[in-house]
C-alpha cells in the first residue's frame, strides 16, 4: 500500500490539514503538513516532495499562489505538481481567477479543487499528477 | 369708478367757466375737482390721483402751458386737454406738441366738451396699462437678472465640476470645482477654446466626443481612468425643439469616497465568505474521513474528530452572533445611546463568572481586583458586559494551560477623569507588528500557538467599537510567549455616582 510518495499539504486550518492527512495516509502517502507559506518553502528546500496541495488563502490573500510561484522559480522544484485548493472563483490580488486552463496557467498550478475536497477526486488527481 | 368715467381736474381762472365744465362733466358721471390757478392746481393734483386735466391755456399767473409741463412731470400718465380761445389757436397747437392730448376752443358747447373728454380718457387708461406693463417687464427683467446671478452662484459653489460646451465644441462655461478636480493648477482654460488633452483628461475628451457623435443618447455616465481622485463624468446633450444638439453639459464628480466604501464592502464580504468557508470545509473534510471508514478502527480518533466538528459549528454560530453585533454597533454609532452611571465592580464580576467554566477546563485562574472607591462610568450596561466578557474570554482562550488572568480596575493614574480596566494574561502574546492590526475585522494573530484556537476575528473589532462609542480608549501591550495586557480607559461619570 505504501507508495512512498510524499505530499506537501499547506493550509492554515489545522482541522482541514488533519482530515487531509488522515485521508492521504490511509491511501499510503507520506504527508508533510504545514500551516504557512514560509514553512512550505522550508519543507521543499529540505525534503523531496512529489506533489503539493496548497490553499489559496492562508495568512494572506494569494499566499497559495505565492507558494506556487516560489516553487516554480526554483529549478529543482519547478516540476513539482501543484494542486490548488480553493473556491470555484477566487478574487486574487491579480484578478478574478476561475478554474480554467488560463486560470491554472496564471497561478502556475496543475489542478484546482474546491473546498471541501472530494477524497476520491483528490486521490485520483494526485495519482494522475505523480504517475509518470 | 364706473366704465368710461374718470377723475377730472378743471383749471380755469374764470369761475363761470369752471362751474360750467363741472356741471357738464358731473352729469356724465365724472368726478370733478376745480382749481382757479396753476398754483392751486398743482397742490390739488399732487394730493389726488387724476385721469384727465382740463387746462385753460391763458391764465393769470402760471400759464396753462407751464402747468401742463408741471403736471406731466408729476404724473406722466395724466391726459391733458387745453381750453383756449380762437385767438390763441397757435399756442394750443404748440401745447399739443408739449404733450397735451387735444384742445377745445372757447366758446364750446357741452357736446363738444364731452366728446373731447370721451376721446381723451381712454388714452389715459391705455397709458396706465402701458406703464403697468412696462413696470411689470422691468420687474421681470430684474427677476431674470437675479435668477441668472443665482444660477451662476450655484454653479460656482458646486462641489461637482461643471462645464458647458457649445455646438462647435467650444467652452462656454466652467466652474472652479472643475479646475480643482481635473488638477489644473495655474493654467485654467480660456472660454471659447476647444478643450484639449493638454488640460483635460483624454478619457473625458473621448467621452465628450462620443456624446457629440451619438445621435440619440441624452445622458452618458462613466468612471474616468486614473486618479486619485477617482472621477466620474456625466454628460447631458442639450437639444433644441427639433432635436438638434446645442451642446453638452458635462458634470465631473469625485467618487473616491464611494469607491473606497464599495471596496471595503466587497473586502468585508469576501472576508466573511472566507471565514465561513474555512470551518465548513474543515467540518466536511472531517466528516468525509469518518464516512469513508478511514478511522473505523480508531473510535478514539473518531470521537476527537466529532468533538472538533462540534467545536467548529459553535464557532460558526459565534461568527453569526458577532456579525449581527457588529452590524448593530455600526448602526448604533449613528444614534444617541442612553448612557447611565454604571458601577464597574459588579459588572466585571459578572464577566469573570461567564469565563469561569472555560477557565476551569484549562486550569486557568482568574483574579479580579476592583478598587473600592472606583468611580462609576456613563455607559450602556449590555455593551459593557459584552466588552469585558470578550476581553476576559480572550485572556483565557489565548492563555497557556495552568496560566492566570488578572482583571484590575482602578482610577487611571496617567489619565485623570478616566477609569482603567486592565485584563492581563500569561498567554501566547503577540508579535509587535500584530498589535497595530488588532481590531481590524477578521484579523487574527496567526502563529503556531494560535492555530488550534477557534475565533471569529471579530471580537476585538466589536470591543473597539464599543469603547469608541463610549469615548474611551484601548491600549494593548504584549510580549510574544509571555502574555498581553488589554487596557480599557473609560471616562468617569461627571457627577458623583448616586447623587
């Protein structure tokens, strides 16, 4: 059951993170969960991460997008798939972004899931993004 | 006075002549006054109003001609008829040139007299009517002038910028506000010139161009690019009866305030949406874990999850309460509160006892120290309970297990006339940068230590509103990891309590 793949989960809601951790661990993933964008960057510097799940709005608006952006700028991290967890439409500092190819490209994310996340859909997405 | 009859002055130095005329004219219904000399006539004339004067041309003393001129000076509407002998016919002609209406030659028959009077009187009434019409016209002109100056004053003192351009697109009028809003310093535009991009925002010019070109629209409104200040322009096309455009009236107004209000509203709504979505998302995510059987073999964990879900729904209910409170406070800010002298001691006791249960659960001790000579404050009791309950609640919530809370009330040493209530905790404290942001709606200090603590981020916002409404002050001191002190200063009752 153990895939050995590590998932980084970044969200400022401890309960949400706990629920996602339980869901992912039950599916055999290793989970690194942090509460802030800063902590997320620390994790990816120190450890291998196979996929990152980011909340769009943490301590600041757009912080999820900022993490995604920071990941994309680092050569060794630029290939980490990013799943953004947020509402269907999000008023960001840039513009109103929707879940569309353009919206995902603008924010530098590979997938977009609404909160609350359907556990089966989350697992399918992670599998698709980490299965090369 | 009936139709066709008038008030007539008869001036003649021959008594028989005077009385003869009076009898004839009075029998026709006229009212007649007589005078035997020009001097007497002037005195009578200036006292009463006469429609017609019958003047003997040749009198001793003041001549009829001179009297004619003097009478017309006093009342230009009076109609004068000269009475003369054939011998002085030439003089009579001269008199008509000087403003007499007609003459009648002596000796005359009663019919000749009445017919000349009947011809002359209508002239008087025409003159009076004309004079009245003239006076009316003058009054109207004055009104128009007043109206114009009033309109000018209104336009000059308007906060909105106003500009009128004619059919040829040339400036006809503008007011000082326009110059100010468009940020023109010394180089105000000349009347008669066509507004150019050198002085006017291109956006405004293109909107005007559009208004000139568009046939049907009579009113266009648009926000202008750029700023601050944020400007909006409304343009009305003025048309003649045939619908031809005569020009534009352009009004420019500052919408900075409205826009920032709109922005604050929209920020607030998205913050509320976020605050609702986080707990709902967490609760749903947890319930999915249980429903998917992930924790089926760990009843302890399931119970913990359900307890957290219950706690989060409690926080959601609190959020709804806080939002309603905040909206009530903002509404109340506009109306006068009824403030009554209030003793803070018993009230603080109440606030402390509300927090007792949650304090016990965390093993936090609460101590209340209220000076016995504490002056009362003029306050709304319910709001004071809310204020101090919030502060004591926070002091427990953000405390460490086994910590303590001290609630101390005394006369403010540094601020005479104020009562100070301090709520000090031994909790997580705050980074310096966070203190300035306290009281912002939904702002919560987010550190590792506060992650597990549920809150709406509205509590202090509500506290601040209550304190401000009571003309008080909130001071915060805090050290991260050590604890915080929230100091509320409230003005003491002006008269002694109970007096």
